[in-house]
C-alpha cells in the first residue's frame, strides 16, 4: 500500500501504520487489502468517469430535440449485474483463503501469551514461563507467538497494527491470533474497542528482541525483585510502599500480593508507565503516584488519600526505579 | 378555494394538527434543529482532535459528545428528515388526501419530538444528579456495547437516558412504519398499481418494512439492558453464564437494516430528481425497484460484518463476508441505472440535480471502501479505526445527507410555495462538497495509519496530526455551507420567488396541484393510467391536472389533542424510571392510557 501512502504526502515514521506490515500475519492482511484496493480503485475510476461524461455530454442545450424516453435495456441490466459479481469472486476467493490462514492456528512450539485487557491497561501472562508483566510485551523475532486474548472487565480490542489485525478482548471468551515478527524492533499499538473514559489512554508497546535478548529479559523477569541497599532512599520507599494503599492492588513478589493493578516486581525495566502513556522517569512517576486520575481520566488508581508527603513520594519513586 | 374552509392558524392548530403536510413540516423543522445540534457536537469533536493532545474538552465530555453525535444524527436527524418527506410527499405521490391514520401520524411526531428532547435534556440536568452540566449525557457510544453499558461499569444516569430515550423513539418509528405501509398499500389513487408507484414511494415502502422488522430487535436488546440496569437481570453478564456478545448480535441485527433505513429514502429521492432534470424516465425502473427490495431483504443477512474482530470463527466470518459482498451487486445496479438515466438526457444543472449527482459520486466511495472491509482479514486492520469513520460518513453524509438536500431543494417549493435561491443553493452545494471531502477523505489515511476511532486524544507520534487538522478544517467548511443553506431558507421565506404548481416539469402527481397544496390535496382524486402520469410518452399524453377548485365541498377532519396527550405519557414514564420513582412511572402510564382511550372514542366529526 505504498502508493496510497505516497498520496497522503507523508514520509515520516508511522509507528501504528497498517500499511507497513512487520509480521506474516500483518503481511497476509495487507496483501489482501492491496488487492481489493486496486479493484475498488478501478471501479471508482470507471464509474466516476461515466458519471462525468454523462453530465458533460448530455447537459441541456436550447434547440436540442427532447431526449428519447428509454425505459431500460435488459441486456445492459444483466451485464452490469454480472460485472460486479465477477469482480467480487476475485475478491471473495483470496478473502476466504486468508480468513483460514490467519485464524490463529500456530505450531506447537509457539510462544504462548495470554493477554488480559483491563480498564485501562494490559496484562501479559507467558503461559509456559509462568511470567506476568504489563503494558510492554516482549517477544522474540522470527518465532511464532500465539496470543490468547480476553478481558477482566469490559470489552477491549488488542491491536498492534504493524504486527497484525485486532481481536476483541471479551470477558468470558478467549480469542486467538498468531504472528511471527520479521525482525527486532519496537512497535506500538492501542486498544481499539471503546471501553470507557480512558479508552484513548490504553496503549501498549511490543518489543521484538533477538532470541537471546528475549531469553535474558525473561530470565530477569522471573527473578525476585531487587532489595534496596540498607539506609538508601529506596529502602525508605519500600517502607512507604508497604504501609500505603499500594499493596491493596499491586504485586511485588515477597512484598505485596495485590492483583487489581499491574505487577510492579520489575517495573523499573519498563520504558513507559500508565499503559504506554508516559515515559518511565522519576518526574512522571512522582506525578502519577500523587494523582493518577489527573494523568489518566477515570483511573481506578485514585488520588492518594491522605496525600503522601513529597518526601515519601520521592522515596517511593526511588524504590520503583530500582526494581529492574 | 371555494368549498373548503381556509386552513386554521395559530398555536392550537399546530398542536392538534393531523394534516400530513403540517406534520411533515413539523418533522422537518424538528429534525433539522436536531441536525444542527448533532453538527455542533461534531464541531467540538473536530476542534478537540485538530491537534494531538487536545484540551478543548475532557475525556468524559468527549465520550458524551461522540455518543450523542451518532445517536442524534441517526435517530433524531436523518431518520426524521426522511420522515418529513414520507409525510409530506408520499400521500401526494399516490394521490391520497392524507395518510391512513392521521392521528397516529401526529402521535408519531410528538413521540419523536419528546423522545429527542428527553435524550438531549441529559446535557443540562446534571445538577439534579449532583453532577455538573454536560455530565450525565449518554457516554457509551451510539452502539452502546454491553457490558460497558451495564450498571457496574456505567453507574450514572447517562446510559439510562439512552436506553429509555431510544425506546421512546422506537415507538415513534414503529407507529409511523405501520401507518405508511397501510397508506401506500391502501390509499393509492385509482389506477396507481404498485409498479406505477414513483420510485421514492417505493423506497419509502421498503424502508417502512425494514423499520417495523428492525426496531423490535433493538427494542428487545434495550429491554434486556434496561432489566440488567434497573432490576439486576443478567442478560449480558458473562459471570452469570451469558455473554456481552449477545448485545452485539442484537444491536447489529437491528443496526445493519438501520443503515438501509437511512440510505433507501435518499436513493428514492435521487431516483426522482435525476429523471426530472434529465427529462428522461428512470432507466430500468423495475430493476431499480427490485434491487431496492432485494437490498431490504439482504440487509438482514450481513450484520456480523460489524463483528469480524469478535472471534466468531472462520466459517461464520466467511459466510458473512460472502453475503456482504453480494449486497454490493444490487447497490451497483442502482448506480448504473442512475447513470443510464442521465445518459442521453437533457440535463438541467439545478441545485437539486447537483446534490443528487453528488450523492452518486460520494456514495460510490463509501460503497467501495465498504467492500474493503467486507473482507474480514482486511477488516481486522480497519474496524474501529478512522477508516471506518470515513466509510460511514461517505455513506451517511455523502449518501444520505446529500440525497436529503436534493430532496429539500426539489420539494421545498411544493412544501412552502416558494423556490429556494439557486445561486445560494449552488454555493451551499460546492462548499459542502469540498468541505465533506476535506473532512472525511483524510480519515481513510488517519485510520490506515493506526488511529482508532472514539479516542479523545492521540499522540503526535502517530504522524496523523496534519491530516486531522485538514479534517477539522473540512468540518468547519461544512458548517459554513449549512449557514449558507439557513440563510437561503430565511431569505426564501421573505423574498423567494413564488412557486407554480410544477416548477421543474415533474412526472408524478404532487406536481399536478398547487404549491403548497390545499388542505385536501386533490380537488378530485386523479385516475392514474401510467407510471409517468404528467409526461408525454410514446404511449400516452400527459394527464389532465385536477381543477383548482373542488366540484363539491370536501370534508377535512379537524384536529385532535389526544395524540399529543398520549405521547406526553412516555417521557413522563422515562423521567420516573430515571428518578427511580414508581408513582411518576405510573402517572405517565396512566396519561398514555387515558390519551389512547379518549383518542379511540373521540367522535369522528369535530
């Protein structure tokens, strides 16, 4: 679909473009779309041309004889019934073939990931690795990933355009997609089904690594959380965390066991916070802890009541940043 | 007009009217007002999205705006604008004195008005719920997907307004649907066989059948949701063994026929305007009519193409892809017949013709992009993105709205007795044509580049900021075109040229009587001998127009208060439900029953 893109006059990078497929799945749907697009473009040109010619050629002029009252023409009716029908056969056959080839089937050795949509963040569970993380999905390049998609609350839709088309995350049901990323890279996506106040803020990232980098990442994620050094600011932060409302919703292995919000065991390894909305740095973390709904409307993580002191927040930020 | 009393005037005469022409005008002005409200909502949406990270409105307000924009345009603007022509034009085209059930017709209008006011009151009544103004309007999308719309996830009164408001509006549509089916089938003038009906009346008939079959489906869906929200039922709650996908099936089983409810009347208008201004009969009348009927039937077998990302499985996806592609065939046939109607004609470039041709040119774009998402794998990248927003606006703005404007310019002289300015009309057309393409064409790219729909903010990183700015500029250009149209209406009221019976040389019966028609329509009911009664064709000469004055006095029934009174019961019931106050619900129900009872026993002669 590079032709269409050229028309739009944009040359910059489009991280969520459907026209730059980066996986087998995305490529299959893109090829199909390109096919249909050219059929549609051809029909468009023919029909609009006929319309314009009719308008120019048969405009009313004084002195012309009255038009002949043609009521219809059976052969022409048959012709322009059959013509679109034949074109549609050329669209339908590859369509059905692609439906079956992209229906989420994957080889047995595929990496299996369970995606769970929440208002408004993503939970990722690596089924065979017993590993859970949030909002940033790591997968190896060149290996098929089979994603099972469901929801913990309302209907969401899981979508990373360069890697493949969306599937809805529906509570009580699991939908599957399978894709094999071409090469390493960093991709962005977001929820595509309206899911409430912060639907626009339910973004995600997919980091496609080499096999070995992915292995190292997984190894680290499976390990215990970092213990802050004695007497450090981060150690104070851990104490603040342990006595605050945080523990009700978040898990840090060995520290707290909440399951409502994202796991924080290795939160320091993530590049973004708030479901891909803000960079994971101390300034944004501090603002987020103090007043999450101000950064993400409707967020279930409410304003801290009573508010934490600036010192407590700074300590907490130091602790979270340490959790690599 | 000897033999007939002068038409009554004053507020009472409008509140009690049962004259289909007055009700048609009431529909027009009410629906057009809602169209302006829905348009303002669209402008705020576009202002917010003009730049990335916009701060014109909050997330919550934005969600209410796009919900009400969709709901308003579908239920309060486009459907009732079509209804305004059903009311005014259909009885004239079939040679009738009124619709079959004039008081039911008034009831339909009042229920529509009150239902629309009830829905829109939600913008203002926030303080009654200890919330701010602009806080309790519906915010679940015009499609209202469960389970987001369940009480658990939408605890406020927002969705209650939507659930109750749509049920009220459904009653209006259903009552009108039955009324027009009976009218078209039973009140045709002598000789007006079904295959002599004007194309617009035919498409009206198909639309009414779709309405009476589709609206019960959404009513069931809404009643389920109402039971879930008010009485703790679990129709869409997966923890109770149900599935929220049930809502989607029910909604789109209604929603896809609804698309044809919105487009078929406009297709009917285009099928009237093109022959008149090409001075040539509609090419392939029979095929155009049958393809309209076929679309009506096939529209029932395609609903799951709104659900290709739901995971229905490859077999279901393949079947719905096939049925959806098939429906392109009768649609294409219509387009070819319209072009063939123009071909060989003597085309007069009136404003109405501009809009009718604009309909064809723009509807093709919407139809073709529709084919690209009839293919489920391709649709996985398109559904719920701006690509689909582009598609529906090419169909419903490029199609329905341009078609309705063609109808307005075409029939305004008949409805008001004055001709709209053609110069202003052409300004209106070209501004709107350019505006809509600026507004909606970039949305194809915005969607393909990865911007989902229904998001109140987007990141500059997506690379779609400039395209969004162009789209916003287009939206405001559309607003300018509407201002030109409003000025045209205002100017015509005072200075418009008086319309003769037949300013355009039309073939159908409405052009045989004065503009506007007398209260009884036809001084003598015409006898119809052909499909083009007022035209000279190879087989017959034009019919004799009815005499200006009736040979004998014509009895015209007086008005009635009861349709309005009965209609008032419905919003009162809804207010009671929202306030969780049983006695108000019962009072509303009592008023409805009293209204219907007195209506039923009202003496015929008033």
